[in-house]
C-alpha cells in the first residue's frame, strides 16, 4: 500500500492496521508512505523540483534504537522487503518540520515527544512514477523495485495546494499472489488516498468534486424532507421507494420490504471481502410538527441562508442522505472493500417498538440487515468543557424500563375523607422522586468520557471532573463544574438510573374517592443495571406497598470504546479536527440499537454523525423542536468524514 500526503500541514495518518504512523514534512515537501507485505514502510521527502530524498522506516519487526541508522543503501533493484535505510518507532509520533525543507543527510528535528528517523539517503524516483489525483496522490503498485530516475515539477491541486508526486514500488513476499493493479477494473480499498485534510480520493478514477457532491447530497436531503413520514402513521414506503430509485440509478440492486402496508424498509450492499460486514443504518420516519410555530414549512426542504429547513433535517434524514451519498461514491469510484458495506433506511424508530423497522427485519429477513458492527445516529456533535472542544462518539445508551405504578385503597364518598386514600398513597410514594436521586452508577462509558474531557485540562478542573465519579462527592463536584445547567442535568442523569413521572390516572368522578391510583414512570437504566435491580431501587425509595407493572423494557447498551470502528473514527477526526479529541459518550435516549443488540448480543453499535455547533444556534434543541434545520456546509463535511471512515474501516482486518 502506498499513501501520500501532499498538504504538508505537519499531520500524519495511520497505516490501516494501526501499526505505523507516518511523518509529514514541510509545506513544500512531499511524503510518500508505503507498506510492503513485510510490514516495512517507505517514506520519501522531496522538494517541488529536483531529486527526491528518501528514507525507510519499519515497525518492531527489526528492533533497533529509535532513529538508529542501518548500514544499507537502497540501490536500483532493491526490494523493500530487505534491510531498510533507517529504522524508527513512528507508531505514535510525527516528525515535524519548520522553515526550509530538510537537506540530504540532515537530521530531522524531534517534535514534541516524538521519535524520528534521520539521516536521509539519496534516492530519486522516476517521473513515470508520478500520479496526480485531486489534492492527493496515491496508488498501489506491485513492481519489484525502487527505481532511480529524474524529477518533475510541482502541480496544482484542486484546492490550490501545490505539490509534487512520486512513489516507490513494492515487491510482494515470495509465494504471495501479486495484488490487483489499480488500473484494472475497480479500486482496491488498499489503495486509499488520504491527505491531512482527511480527504479520500480513490486512485485511477476521476477526483471527487466535493462541490458537486455538496449539491447532490443536499438535494437528497431536501427530497427526503419533502416526503412526509410523520410517525404515526409513518408512510416510510414513500421514502424507501425514493431511496431505492437513487440506488438503482447508481447500479445497486436494492431490496424494499414492507413490514406492514406503508411501513417500508430499503436495504442494499456493496459486496467486499471476507471480513465482517459494516452496516450504515438510518431511519426515515420523523416526529410530528406544530406547523404554526415554523418559520418555513416543515416539509418544504427550503434552502435558506445555507440551511436546509424541515422535519428530519437533524433527526435523521441528514444522516440517511449522507450515508446514501457514501454508498453512491463507493460504487461510483469502483471501491472494492475487504468487507461488505451494507445500507439500511428503515421505518418506525420514533414511535414504535421495533415492530416495523430493524427489529422486524432481524426477525424476518436477517440477511438484509445483520452485521456485527453498525454505524448510525447518536454522536458526532461537539461539546466544550473548560474552553476545550471535544467530539462525541456514542458508544452506549441507557436502557428503557417504562411502567405503571399503582397504589390501592378504600373507595368512599368524597364528603367523608379517610386515611386509606389511594390517591394520597400514590402522591406520598412519588414525592421522594422529586428530591432524591437514585444511587450513582458510573458506567465504563461515563468513566471514559469524564477521564477524556479531564485530560489536558487545568489541574483544578481535571480534579473536579474526576470527582464526579466519586459517590461521596459527585453531587458537590457536579455543581461546581463550569458547565451550563442543561449539561449538568444531563450528566446527573447519565450517572445513575432515573425515573420520571409522566402521567397520572385516578377516579372518574369528583365526588368519589377512587380505590386505585396509577402513575406512569419513564425509567432509564444506566449500563450495568437490570430490570430487577431498577425495581429494587424504586421500591426502596417509593415503598413496598405498591404494584409495579413493566410495560416496556430494553436493556442498556455499551459498545467497545477502542479498536475497530471506534479507532477509525478517532483517527479520521484527528485529521479533520485535530484540536478536538474524540471522547466516548453515553445517551440518555435510545436509537434503533435497542431493537438490534438484544436480538443479536455482541453487536457493536456506534453513533456518529459529525456536526459542529453553529454560532448562535442550539441544534440539540431543534431536534424534535420547531424550525429544525441543518447547515449545508456541515452536511458536506459529515459526508466527507463518513466516506473516509467507511473507506478506512473497510480495509482494516479484524472486527
């Protein structure tokens, strides 16, 4: 695999298996990074014109001190599977350059906490090895040698970045099949083209015109908003038919399946290798609207001042449009992933119990939707703590335990009060829920989240954030944090089980003391809690002389906040937004994951739709609210990021 970073912003990227991180040089320099089957990496640095200086680094396969030179010079005909020029540990650190480009034989200055390779050996790369695709340059090759040659002038990239391009060649390991040339039909996912901007350009195809993509994905979102899929009744078949038509035009063979009349689900897949598939999941139904409170009609899809307006613009037709666009780009550019990439736009997330969407598909058509790793809604927004921005990736969600709690007493005439009044008994039982929090249950996700946002903060703030996890000091620490009240209330809820009284029912006549009174409670369970442990907590607080009837239950969920797709998201965002670390997050609400994981235990579901908060606009309050709208610029950014996440993840090995 050969990777090329031509932006020169001093950033690096990880080779797909996560073993090696490359060094990027000066804005006038070019870095070429490749990985031979022997896991060695070729790095070349060159100026805009003239010969290209090069060095080779490897991983721990041949341990030496970082930066230690190897007495070996690459000659014409040498393969990268032989001894390298320079070895160094570049697993976690980057080499950075300031000022003039490095000269031949010059030592690379150490960056902060970095380990670098040094002492370039001269190697020129022929002009015939140059490729220019958009902003980036990259190809996979199979020739046997690192070839000497001349030089070539710099070129102008699509974003106005000048660059030169050159690559070496990689010899396959003896006995190993030669890899497919990129000029053959299709593009292997090995052949990623990654730049420090986080852009991905499949080689040997025309570069992606992101301005064209912006108009295309915006149009899909507008069209989807104009299809009224308010749930109930849903009518998601209308949206499914539209999406199926778009997919068919791109060469897919989508499947449209109705779980009930009008409740349509559309699925498709891009076939890949033998690795476990990835599912891109979204729902097409939306919640109801109060038209009188909207500035623009809620099903107009109007594009005004850079925003698309309408119900579903944030939840979650924007992500459906972005995932649809990702599928189209994969097909359009001939990508051949190492795993199937599946897509599903489903019904009945907002008001159902999984009766018509992913749960129903798993029960009746599992082949359409079954995947061990799923990317869907729930995270990707930024949060600011102590002036530092962070980006969330949702790895967990609280469980649901909705119930009726009934108190019983003696009936009687309203004119003769007595002490065994069911209404008063219920009120007495409910009163503690107003003033008493249920016990603290910090889940692994919340522990990782708080530790993540504490890292790098001033000591006092970091100590305060960590103290939130201490049951003896949690409430006091939470009150002292410099966060807004909405965030404080949300964190308090995420750290424990919660019980909200939402409805009451008692009696039918003003002059009759009823024999029973009932409250409906919306319970949310922290990861680690069960239905029985939650009911035990409620009985301790509310009293034992009550009847608890559970009407709906789904367990809390947590995916792994390391490895696989999560690490891919972290890696991609480190290129797109390096100043905002990714932290795992937990949601108080539920997504379609609650219908999937109980049916397929072990399924890893991640919520990630990147969206940067817009000045003066509280997007989170617009979800299910009036004047819901999304930024076109953020929609395009999310599409590009998701495209890169999918490309990078689908050529990883393992889960």
